[in-house]
């Protein structure tokens, strides 16, 4: 690419239009200032997306000096996490994509970390594929694993980290076998490889305790665990007399299932809970000693309230300090050449 051609990361249609036009103006005016741009997040966070962000500049990499923190680093509010030095025309249109990559990855990694910490060492599985466009699965899965998730629901989510997707039977398969959870479970054991741990989904009939015991009796040692995913508007049969009504998946329901399995002679069958889980809810389960063995979390990790958005500012131009008021250069000795 010649010096007169604006950088676009090969995809200018993903750039905010004013960045594209800024590059066009600089070219038309034959003005090509050398600048220093810094990038920061306003929140404390687990940084993620640096590697992908830096790769956006690969076509002009030999003309830029980029320094950055690393994926997985803990960052403070307003801390400079990446700097770019070079001719502004070479990278002006790429600001949009760079900030978006950092925001997405950091949001997922940070919110996963919060869930993992709330779980107090118990495994957290990332079930976020159905809550967003499928093209972001690789990015989200990488960030979730960086944040501490030990499993992902799709192969794409685990592709960048070498994790295969996990999962056994959905409600749809149970319905395909006439609503018979035991039969659907038997078919999994019959047709899937034996080395895949089988966790039965047991809320189809809204009787998690009864279904858990029925599946355990049918499968014996082949059953690794049961997953409770009761809808938030329903009260499980084992809690039907609770006052006030205990809806959805809750610690009392976990206790009912655990007692039923233990009394039936299946103390080794683990309990996984999912359905509207977030850091706050998981902390509540843990604080009351709920006998949960693992948590499945999805949409709460992906929610965006703007907390983890990133900002980029030019802070030097042609060797002189120049910046928007209140956003002057903030050097960071933690940065390393990227």
C-alpha cells in the first residue's frame, strides 16, 4: 500500500464514516501528521482482545509502533492499555474496529471472571451461543475461557483455545422422544461415544427430583450429573407447597434434588444449574451452601451497559502534546511492544 492510500483493514464498511472521511481529507490536503494515540477503558476490567486488535493493523504494521498490555491483564480505570505511534493516515479508519474488538472481549472476560469468583472455585460453563449472532462465538468463547470458564457450548466458542463444545441432550430431543427424559437419555448413551460424560437435563416434566432419580436408576454409573433449568415462571413439583412460591432454579430445589439422589443411592451424581444465572445469583447459591457442582451461564455475561467501552485519543501530533481537554497523555510503563 502506498503512502497515499488510507488504511482500512480491508473492511472500511465497518469503520465509523467520519474516520474514513478524516483519512480522505488528510490525503486530499496532502497532510500526514505523525501522531501518538492512546487507548483506555473507564472501568476496572480483565483485558481481552489485544491480539485481535493488533492484528487489524497487520497491513501497515511495519510503519507503526504499537505497545500494549496483554490479554488477561487486570487493568485500572483510565489506564492506558495500548498506544499506536505513526502516520495517522495509516490507521485512522481502524479506530472503530479496534475499540469494538477490545470492548467485546473485555466485557465477556470481565463478566465471566465475576461469575467464576462468585462460584468459589466451582466450574463455570459458558452457554452464550444462543444469545448473540453466531459470528461472534469464537471471540466470545475465547474471552470467556480467558475469564475462567472451563467449558463452552459450541466448537466455535472453543476454537481459539482448543476446547471442544460440551453438552448432551436438549429439551428438543426429549420432546422428539415423546417427552420421555429417560428414553432420550438412554438413546444418548446408546449412540454417543462412551467417553463423553453424560449430564441429563431433568426439568422437562417440572419434576427435577423425580426425573433425576429415574434417569439415575436407568443409567447407573453412566450418569455423571443432572442439570436443572426450570423456567423462572414455574414452581417445581417438589416445591409446590412452598410459601411464598419458590420459582425457577433455586437453592431449595437443588436441596430437594440432592436429597432425592442421595436417598436413592446416587451420591456421586453431580448437580449443574442454569437458567438466568449471573454473579449475584451464584453468590446467593454459594452463601447458603447450595450443593451445586457447576454453573451454566449465558446471557448475563454478554449484557452490555457501556461499562467496558474503550476510548482512543490522539495525545501527540508532530511531536507536540495535543489532546481533548481532560484526556492528555498518560504513560504506562506496563506496556510492551506488541
